[in-house]
C-alpha cells in the first residue's frame, strides 16, 4: 500500500510551513522586490522618455492607457491569486494531484478569459476611451494606444497567473527574473520607438504590452522535465472548464479584482473631475502622480503582497493559525515602516521626483510638486488595505478582502473627491486623497484586529479538542 502523504510530512519538505515567518517573509519580499525594482526602474525611465519625447500631450494619453492597464492587472491578478491560492492550499494539505488538476484548469480558464476580454475591449474601445476621461484633443492618440495595448492581453493576463503559481511552487526567483527581463525589453523598445522610430503614443501602447507580456515566458517552466522546472505541469488534456474550480478561483480572486477595478474607476473619476474643474495640464499632473509616483510606490506594496500570498495560502491549507497571526503582524510592520520611509523621501523632495517626468516644463513641474506632496504624505497608512486584502484573499475571507481592497479608492477617495472638489476646486482633488488614506488605514487595522481574534479562537478550539 502506498505511503500516505500527510500535511505534516509536506511541511517538513516545504519551507513555507516550517521556517520562521519573519525571515521567510523577508526572503520572499526581497525576491519579489528584485523583480519589482526592475519594474520601478522601467517606470521611471518610461516617465523620463515619455515626458521628453511626448510631452504633456503624451502624458495625458498615458493617463487613459493606465486605466486600461488597471483592467489588465485586475483580471490577471485576480486569476493569479485565485489559482495560486487554491494550488497553494492543496500543496499545504499534501494533495499534489489536486494541486496539479487545479493548476491545469486554472491555466486554460485564464487563457480563455484573456482572449474574450481582448476581443470585447477592442470592439468597444472608442466609447471606453471617452468614459475613461479622454478629452477631444487627446482622443485619437489615446484610442490608438489603448487598442494596441489590449492586443497583448492574452500574454499579459496568462503571464500574471503563471508567475503567481511559480511563487507557491517555491520558484520566486524565476518569477522575479521574468519581471527583470520584461523591464529591460520594454524600456529598450520604448526608447527606440520614441526617439528613433518616432511612433509616439502607438509605441507607448506596445511598450505597455511588453511590460508584462514577457511574464508569459513562465510557460516554459511548466512544460517538460528537468532541473529547476516547476513541479506542476501544463498539459493539453483537460482543456475544459471545471465550474466548481472556476467558481473557487473567482471567489478568491474577486477581492483583488475589486481592488484593481477600484483603481481603474478612481483613475477615470479623477480624470473626469480634473477635466471639469481644470485643464489638460491638470490631467498631465495626475499622470505624473498616478502613472509614475503612486505607481512606483504601489509596486513596492505589491512586492510585500506577493510575499504574503504564498505564505498565507500554504499555512491556511495546513491550518497553521499561529503562523497566520505572525504573518499579519510582520507584513503590517514592514509595510508601514518601509512605505513610510519611501513616502517621506517623496514628500521631502517632490520637485526632484517630478522633474524626472516633467521634461523641463516649468509650468507642469510647478503644478505637480505640491500636489504630489499632498497625495503621498500618508499613503503608508492607506496602503495597509492592499496588503491586508492580499492576506484575506489567501485565507478565503472574501468579505474582508473586498472591503480592504476597495476602501481607499471607492469607500473614501471618490466621495471625498466630489466633496472637496466642490469646495476647493482642483486642490480639493489632491487633499481628498490625503484624508482618504487615514480612513482606509484605520478601517484595515480594525479588520486585522478582528482577524487575530478569529484565529485565536480557532487555536483555542483545536487545543481543546486535542
């Protein structure tokens, strides 16, 4: 009779269930951050290239493309979290066969969804660009950029899912390497398309596709055998959709979808409010804030979220409640301290950061610097919602994950933008976001405290049965 594989035996083999949470979190965070640093360098260089080669007009178009990029991140990230959480939980419970089946079904579902979404957006790209806030002077170029970018969706969405599964299969360095490669390839192309080929916003559309499409190279780690390959495999058989597994993927990934969808709605609302209260110059200011400064800070937060996802999903499957409590404590401390330091640097030297993207435009720089200082000041508090949402997704606390995911932008920022904007004009749009960070942070910490209490009850209950 075959020897039974227990969760305890699996934990002896996998560091996710045995190593101290602090060093383990740091290891996964640093590995994720290595890939993110390449992405950050890419984004900074992107802003410098676009600011110099495309000017305020190009930056305004980029603000529209970024809204569509958030749709891409919403779907790809949601499926990545959903599939990887189910796979990780099954690995934590010692069910490798179940993990393999979940991964296979997840891969094909992600591919089908990405193709369908690409076709849908291409069909309705014109109305979508208008809804996202494109003014008449940027409409044509923004539409071209969006159509080109969306053509990459099958690669970008599948790539996000595959890299998420690589992490729970304990291959975080491979995922980070693909992120680094994508950054190098994308920014090299952008420089050539802008300064040599002079493709303008069309080149920017290709660039946005390349920034994540290269992640789909993870495919080659899931086929064949050999040293360094993933333990899970992509197979041609079983290409149908499993409704039960699909429901589980969507249920777990839905909070992340809500978070990114909230970001897209937030971007569209801000674009529309700035267009109503100000001018295209204000749209360019928001492109610097949202497309570069905030985007870079969020990449750091995403690295922390990636680190917690693999640890949380594995230990939730293994019923290691004490390790989950420690994980929450560690991730919140690192997020507040690290992001607090990053935001302090931006607030102290806003002109230096904005000048990277303003390309010598004195008027744009003068408008952007004070706005950046206001928006970024308390973001470390607001971003606690993002890391807690990642945690809640992986332990299947869907309601809490959704609330944390949408708190900053939907629950607080959007209503405050309308209220403050009516009172203060364009300046009110910036001040509303500072206040929203406070509200989102307090709400997320309250939910974290409730989760600790829930886990302690589970620990006491299982100790009583023992």
